[in-house]
C-alpha cells in the first residue's frame, strides 16, 4: 500500500513537469509571424492559374474528368445511365443532369472510358461480348474503352465507337446498342450521331500529364517547373516585406524521379531549388501537401482524375500519405529554411471523416517529429465542417501544431451581392470574430494559409481593392502563426500577389 502510494506520488511528480512543458510548448508563440505567399500553380498544376500550359494538348476539351452529355440527334433525347448506373444505358431523357452526365477517363486523344453517376464504367453486356450498352463494371479495361469520332466541321457532333468495332446507336429510346456500321453522312436521322456537350472540366496535374501523354508531358512539365518560379522570385519575396512561401506539392513528388503514371519526374529537383534560393534570401518554407493520393476534395488542385474524392478511406491510403510526409521531412529537416510541414490541404467533409483525418494527423505529426523537433506541423481544417474547433482536442496534445483556415469572400452565396463596404465590414467584423474564436492562449497556433484580395464585386476601383487588402492584412495579422496570400503569380491579376505589389494594390 505504502509502496503503491509512493509510486503514484513519484509518477505524478515525474509527469507534472512533462505535462507542464507539453502544455507550455503547445502555447509557445513563434518569434515572428509568417507573412507568406503561396507558390500556387507551380508543382501542382491548376489550369486557371496558367491556362496556356494546356494549349499544346490535342483535343484539350476532352481531358480526364470532363463531364459530357450526349443527345441523340434522331430522338432529341439524352443518353442516361438508368438508375445512375448498375444497369442499361437508355436514350429517353428530355433534360440532362447527373444520370445523363458521363465523366471521361482519357486513354489518349481519341480514346476514352466513361464513368457514370454511380461510378461504374460504360461497357457492353455479357461481359463485353454483348451488344447492349450498360454501366455495370466497377473497373475499366479494354471492354470499357471507346473512341470518340468527331465531325470535323462540327466538333460537337460525334459518333462513339465501341470496343467491338461498331458504333453506338440509339436503336430506340429505350435501347442503346453497339451494332451500327453506318455511313459517314452525319445525317440527322442517323441513330449513331450524338450532340456532345461539356458541362464541366478539370485542369489539374492529372489532366495535363495524361493529356500530353508519356512522350510530351516530361518536357512540358520540366520546362514549366524550371521557368515559372526562379531565384529572382525569392529575391522579390524577401524584398517586399514577405518572409515565407507556402509551397503546394503533390504526393507523387515522393517517388521522384519515377512517379506512377501519368505523373512526371522532376518536381523534387524544383523543390530542392526552392530550398537553395530560400536559404540565400532568408525566406522560410512551408511545405504543403496539396494533392494527397486519391484526392481529399475532388478538385483539380488535389489532382483528382474525375472529381472523385477517395482519400482516407483505407488504412493503406493513409499510410501511403504518411510516407510522403516522412520522405519530405527527412529530406529537408536539416535545412534551416524548413519552417513547417502542412500534412494535407483542404480535406472536405463529409467525404473525409473526422475520425480518418485525426488518425492521419496523429501519424503524420509523428512522421514529422521523427526527423524534426522544431518544424511546425500544420493541420488544415475540414472545409464543409461547421465546427472550426473540431481539431482542437487533437492539436492541444501536439506541440507546435497549427490550424490552417482559408478565408475567401468568394465561393458562397453569402458574398454574391455584397458591396465593397459590406465585404470590408465582413472582414473587420465576421472574419475577425472567427479568427479570434480559434486563436486561444492554450490551443494550437492559427494560420490563414490562403486568402486573396478578390471578391464578387464588379468594377471595383483600385482604392476599393487597396482597402479590402488592407482590411485583410490587419485582421489576418492577428493570427498567431501568420498568413499566406493565394498566390504569387496568376493570369488573373488580383490573384497574383506579384502583380498586386508591383501595381501598388498591396503594400506591406
Ligand atoms: C489510342 O489508344 C488506342 C487503344 O489503345 C489505340 O488503338 C490508338 O492507336 C491510340 N491512338 C493514338 C492517337 O495514340
Ligand atoms: C460494384 O461495386 C458495388 C459497390 O461496392 C457492388 O455492390 C457491386 O456488386 C460491384 N459490381 C460488380 C460488377 O463487381
Ligand atoms: C427510360 O427507359 C427506361 C427503360 O425502359 C425506363 O425504365 C424509364 O422509365 C424511361 N424513362 C423515361 C423518362 O421515359
Ligand atoms: C539545404 O540547405 C543547404 C544550405 O544550407 C543546401 O546546400 C542544401 O542543398 C539544401 N538541401 C536541400 C535538399 O535542398
Ligand atoms: C544568392 O544571392 C546572390 C545575391 O542576390 C546571387 O548573386 C546568387 O546568385 C544567389 N545564389 C543562389 C544559389 O541562389
Ligand atoms: C443577388 O442579386 C440578384 C439580383 O438582384 C438576385 O437575383 C440573386 O438572388 C441575389 N443572390 C443572393 C445570393 O442573394
Ligand atoms: C457578420 O456579423 C454580424 C455581427 O455578428 C452579423 O449580424 C452578420 O449577420 C454577419 N454577417 C454574415 C454575412 O454572416
Ligand atoms: C466560436 O466557436 C464556437 C464553438 O467552439 C461556435 O459555437 C461559435 O459559433 C464560434 N463563434 C464564431 C464567431 O465563430
């Protein structure tokens, strides 16, 4: 009994300082706040940031993830995966939405697979030997591979050649078969002619590398990586009041120089260069895993192939992602420029569950700590979750952890009709309250890892933009870790911090 008591006292004596130092460390405020800019569109492609990158791809309106609808010219009705998938394809819909939309998987510029609403692939019945067109297979192979033949005068008039060599035809409104030999007349009563409409597309890393294909993609990507961000950009950053960059990377960087297809090797060399230049100009680096295997949000910026969001659904997938963090931290841990590692960018609820995300964050945190005792570890909040503190119970136990929130006055009806002043008031009142709410003295640090001086306001003046930027700088400057503008370069001027600084819209 006495011994037991003594042990307990001893234990609590031993544990006390440890707990103190833990909670103290968790509260530790950095010596300075990050004033950073994202290097978006560099090592993870986003078509809207630099559209010209896609110019050289043949049939570049038919990339992976493009959402197509096909109207039978003869019947004036849309093809549809009955029940959304799992059974036949029909041609009896007068209007088109989810079940009438087919997502492309591109094999090459003329050859494709079609994924339907419930995620099956279009093929032929009887295991590919029949002639009825169905959507039953969960996987795609040669029996799910079709050719799109375009009318050279009207590119949206198409025929679809099935793997058996015949064209698809809307035989009746309720029967679509692959047995049309047909002429090439493109006549309106030809049941094999369809009008093709695109209702959505993705332009990310998967699309560009698979679009150019294995012969051309390496050259295009390496040229982009070696010309888009240069040493002089780090000079610019350091001379304009910024002290850090957040660098989005994709999971395939960890298997450089031979990443899985269609990805291309060489982005690791580019990241190495960033560390070299950062060192030279005393710029800190936040490595940000922007694209995780399987895609954590279904967007092009996480390199989703077709809009699916599959990240985190298996332990294997989580372990694979931890290995990427392990690799990157091991490589740069000794480099004084490495300031923080962000484990994943913008996971989206409910597709990414809190439970899976926490499992990953725990393991990812340990992977960083295995190599680095002082790099901050950034945990991105889930978009689509209403609880901005849902990671606190986990983060409270992780020394030097940071919660990343992204504040855009965009992407929501809330902002559609706001005036200039309403936008600015929203920053001072609402954003300020949100940020205050999560910036606590005993919780994780807070980071506004993405924001931009852009809004829904049309024809705003330069002075309006200046006031909007200034409001955000003031409010986000109250975060305990700092902020990062999205992004350094962009063909859309307000999204380019370089342009905003050079043209006097932002002054730090
Ligand atoms: C596209 O892929 C198909 C199927 O593998 C092949 O038959 C065809 O020759 C390829 N076309 C081009 C232009 O590479
Ligand atoms: C496809 O996947 C679904 C859902 O996992 C399953 O119910 C179905 O049996 C699968 N179909 C085939 C043909 O394997
Ligand atoms: C289309 O055809 C299928 C198959 O016969 C049928 O089940 C469905 O009700 C039809 N839908 C419409 C809108 O006519
Ligand atoms: C890290 O920084 C040093 C300079 O201190 C540089 O020589 C080295 O190449 C960098 N390492 C990497 C992997 O970039
Ligand atoms: C480092 O900075 C100096 C001064 O700007 C420059 O001359 C030199 O080329 C830079 N070296 C590297 C490796 O970036
Ligand atoms: C914005 O204003 C337009 C025009 O008055 C209106 O049609 C629309 O519903 C408004 N949007 C929202 C989200 O309030
Ligand atoms: C911003 O906060 C104010 C004050 O709490 C509130 O009245 C207003 O509804 C909020 N605005 C929006 C768009 O949420
Ligand atoms: C502050 O956080 C609590 C949850 O911890 C939430 O209920 C409340 O709405 C938040 N307030 C603001 C202004 O975000």
